[in-house]
């Protein structure tokens, strides 16, 4: 192509450039060409100066910088989508972490966080019928025959782990020295088991099947989701370890009710009117989702009582069982080491005393030894007035060994003083014994004497 032709090509280009410049050289107060006004979206009257107004009733939130700026709306759409997805992912992660944290950090009836894994109630399903609960839990509830050469007794238990750990009550072998165990499964299998460890204070014990097995553990639920009046069922073998599981139904009568089981110590139980009979000890208290929320322990029997059964809340039972399996004793539990008599409002008025705990004795190992004497009355703990024994019990149960508590003490002359005490560790003890004792009644005197005086919480 020759130079002349090239020049001819350039000329119309230059003319077009000038034309475009004239069309886009618009300033405020000038009028665009009518056709350009329509194409660009200008809204103008002859009387009014030029102003920009995009079409549509909604003004898009976009900052216009240049008429020839590239269209980046698709990039912004991708960014918004990515942001939404990131938020969704983070929310899912937070819910997942919260769920598992909630499962593994559960407070017991006294407020202590325990490292236990408890299932929450299903939020998207209705309660099961009693028949459905029975079918769901049947394989997890076992009969236990406890025996030696001269004595045989039956109890119940709950499958705790796949490899054969069974949770039950500590008192099931109380009268049987060097006790041996047979475990009766719902499928008819019978296994030998051995004692692992037990704790009189909580009335929880663990035995283990010695055969190689693969069992179906129970689903353990959070007892703090229970409410008074909620229907529950108890499962166990009150008519004999070798029989089929029995089911009885009732309601939660009270939650966190302090009572005394087989020892002289009080603890918080789930109270229920569900029938708990001899042989049911160590069985399961279940909610209507088939979750084991407590280990049945005992009932108050007598002509004047009816429908007062008690179960160890599952958070406490599981925490104790885990420690018994791991250590052979209960870890992280505190005690003060005194005995006392409670002076409630009525007693204080009748005997002209101050409400509190009347000290009956101080253990030689207690940090209060030499600081508090028999006849003193403890009237406050950590600045809180003691209106009943629960105030002190709760203060100690929410603490751990090595923690210090502050007590306000009133002596017999009415003089007040403040003392501090370091809490001791209480590893607990079990009623399991390898030695046959001829003096069993004397052994039980201390444990049964809880009408007037108590060993202080977790005391030995």
C-alpha cells in the first residue's frame, strides 16, 4: 500500500476523533445533543441546567468515575458471593465448635465444669414412647450378679464403653467380701467381670468384662436439660440379674435435691417418683429420647414415704467413672475435714444461737486444725451467710484441692474472727473389700450416723 493511500486512511480517523471530542466535551450548564441525552440517560429540561439522573426508581450504589470506565459489576458480584460463602462457613464452624464445647464442658449441679461428653436433647425430634425408649436402651442395660462363696446378690448396670466397662453403684458389693461378678446381657450372653474401682461418696463404681467383647454403649444425656415434671423411665433388673430388663415410668420430682445415699455425705440427686426397687441399683434413669441422664442409686423406703427415688446425675456419674478408670480414685475433689451440726433458722431461735454450722470435730489433717475448735459456729463462707448446710457444701464442691476459702467463725463467748483454710484432696474410698470382716456393723456405724452430725463434704 502506498503512502498516499495511508494518508487517506488517517484522514477520516482524525475527523472522527474531533467529532467525538465535540460530543463528549460537556460541562455543567451546556446542553447535550438530544440523541446523546437519550442514550446516556440524561434527564433535562430547557429551563434547568444539566444534571445526571440514572433511569429507574432506585439509584444504584455505584460511584461513577469516568464514562469510559470498564464494567466491573461481575467482579463485585463474585466478591459479594465469596463474602457470603465465607460468612456461612465461619458460622457453621462456630456452631460446630460451640456444639462440641457444650458437650465437653458441662456444669454439674453445683456449677463445676466437668470434662464430660454428654449428648444434648435432639432439637428436631419428638419424645419417644416408653416402648421406643425400652427398645433403644435394652442392649445397654445389664444385670449384675455379685457373689462370693457364701453370698449372692443381684444388681443392675449400664454399658459404659464398647470394650466392656460397666458403670454401676458402689454399694452393690458392700456386704460381699472379695466379690466376683457376672454380667448378664440383653442378648442372653453372660460374661465374667472384675472390679475396677468404686467411690462411696458418689455411690458410683466401675467393673470390666474380662472377655474380649464389642458392646453398644449407652447414650449419656445432659441431666441439666431435665425439668421438674418431665417424664422419665428407669430400667434395670429388680427381679434378678438373669431376667429381662424391667421398665418403670414417672416424672422428675426435683432436680439437684440434696440427700444422703449409702454414706454419711450429702450430694445432689435427681429425685423421681419412678419406681426404683432392690436389684435396680446401678441401673439407668432415661429421658424420653433414650438418653441415660442418671444412675439409679436408692429410694426412701417406709410406710410414710412413697415414690421418692434418687439417681446420681450423669455429669457427676460420668466424671467419677472416668476418673476411676483412669486413676483408680476420684481426682480433683476437695474436702475441708470437719464434722458439724447444722443450725437452721428454727434451731437458732429455739436455742438462742446463730445460724450456721456448729463444729463437732476437726480432723488432724485439716487446715482448720488449731484454727477452729469444737463448739465454734461457722456463720459465713467467702462472705456469704450460712443459712443452711447447702451454702457451705456448694462452696466446697465448686472448688478444687488447694483452693482457699474464708470463714467467719463465732466462738462460744460470741466473739467473731475470720480464718482461711486450704482445701484438701479427697480421692475417696470404696466399700469393696478383699477382707472378710466379722465386725461389719461397727464399720457401718460412721456411715449411717447422718441424722445429727455429718463428716464434712468429701471428708474421710
